[in-house]
C-alpha cells in the first residue's frame, strides 16, 4: 500500500535518465527485506512507465551492483550502508536525483540522531528543491516536517492534505492506530480541563507560543 502510494505518482511523472546517467529517483530504506519489497512494486510499475529499476543492498557482492550502476538507472533503491559504500567508491552518483524517498529513515536511531537526519533532509530540500517523500508512522515527525500528509489505510488513501487539516481527524487517526502528535494531544487535554488553548495546534512550537500568549494576556 504505502510503496504504491509513493511509487505510482512519482514514477508516472519521472523522466528517464539517458545512457549511463541516473538515478533520477532514490529510495532509501533501512533493511534488505524492505528494499526487496519496494523493488518488487517499482518493477511492476516500471512495466508501464519503462523505467530502469535497480536495488543495491549489503550482504552481496559489490561487482554486479557497480556494473549495473555503470549502465545507468532511473530508480535506485538502497540500504544506507551499501549506498554510502558505493558513493565512496564513486560508483553511485546522486547529483541528478529529482525525487528522494526515505522509508522510515529514523528506525533504530536515538533522538539526537533523528534530529540530525531530519535537519539534513530539510536542508537538502531547501537547497535542491527536490521532492522529498518521508514514509513514517511517527506523527510528531510528520507534523514538524511535512507540507502535505497522505494517510494510507488498507492500500488506499484515507486522508490527504496539509497537517493542520489532517490532524483535525483525531478520532479517525486513532482508530487507524496512528494517533495525533504529542503537542496536539496535550492541547486536547488542556482544553478538556478548561484551559482555553486554540484549535490547530500540532507542534511543540505552536503549543509553546499559545501558552506564552495566554500567560502574557494574564490568563492562568
């Protein structure tokens, strides 16, 4: 479901790398198993879009992957360690990437590591203007980093819109097992206790600003 959600629209609009160039779309995923699942879906889509799809993961020989990269690819699916190794060997070149997909990139990282990778993603988006698709179940990460949210349920789009619109569907999100961001949940609890906190709060920054404004206004 989620793989089709990003691969279908991305590959439908993606160009084709010429000759030995590419990739134009990079998908980074934490495990070999996920990489195999994503590659299977992208291969199926490529039957219609005619893109070249390549998966590079650890635990296997470098040589076939390096040879395939030399021939060029449109869509590259990679685990982080193998991608870094191939970049260091100057076998993988990412200067033409137009679409970057990060599938659960913070899996296994501590909070400091999560903040660092999210800051790098934001800087990459600002500096290149590339489309960044972040696949995550963490609503706090989604709230603080996404301009648009697409919520999938049973392989179909359940919700699609700006964060401030999506998080008004708290009951539906909870029913799907996702919930809402911590700041939104705290604001909801404060309102239940009679504290006049405005609607539309879903990040810690928004909540802190609302509480500060309330304090400066003389409310307790």
